C-alpha cells in the first residue's frame, strides 16, 4: 500500500514538473513572439487601431499605444504637453538604424491615430528626434486619413521603410 502511495506522489510530481516546463516554455516563446511582432518589419498596424483618439491628452491611451508599437520594450517614461499638443517619450536605449526606422514608423502611426497630436519628441540615450505632424503630412503629400487603413499603412509606410534608405525620410520628418 505504501509503495502505491509513493508511486502516485511521484507520478503527480512528474506531472506537475511537466506542466511547469510546458508553461514556462510557452511564456518564453510568447515573449519572443511579441518582440518579433514589435519591430517595423513585422508590426501589425491593425492591432493598434484601438488607440485611435481625437485628443492626445489621454496619457493612458498614449502610453498604451506606445506599449504596442516598435521600441516598446525600451520605453521609459512619457510626458504630455496638452497646451502645445506635444508628446515626449524617453527610450532607455541608443538610437541606431533600426531605432530610426521605428521613429518614422511610430511617429507616423501616432499622427494617424491621434488627431490633435502635433509634435512628438523621441529621446534616446544618444540622440533625440523631434517629429512634427506638418513634416509627416508633407512627406505623404497631405492628409494622413488614408493611412488609417492597415493595408494602406503597410503599403505606404511599412514596406518603403524596409526597402529604402531612411536618411531622406528622417531628414524630412525631424526638425
């Protein structure tokens, strides 16, 4: 009888270890998948449409938007200046070519989704980029309304960012 009890306990322990192992592997895989999804090449713009808003003064909405677009894993603190319609975001990383692509992608997404946002200041440890709605609209030849369609955003923002040099974009976007 005692042997059967110990065998049952051993079986339950093995089962629990197996379940723990599977769950921990899934969590690591999920974090890796999220990291892959949150770069300019793979980001799905449709997933952030929920953050569309007429007003940039909602800190929670702005924070959540920037939690779900590229560079989110490096996001430090944010500031809102509702009087100047300016959003300031600090990143805990240095800027490089991938970060610069994300600056363009994120600024465009934010201006498309947040209607009264006029300026975004993205601060990195080694650099800062000030992007204006006016510059982004000029780059796209006018109003950004058509970019709310995820397929248009992908065609006019995401794909060209992956194919071309970003220096022209960055120079036109930033002040």
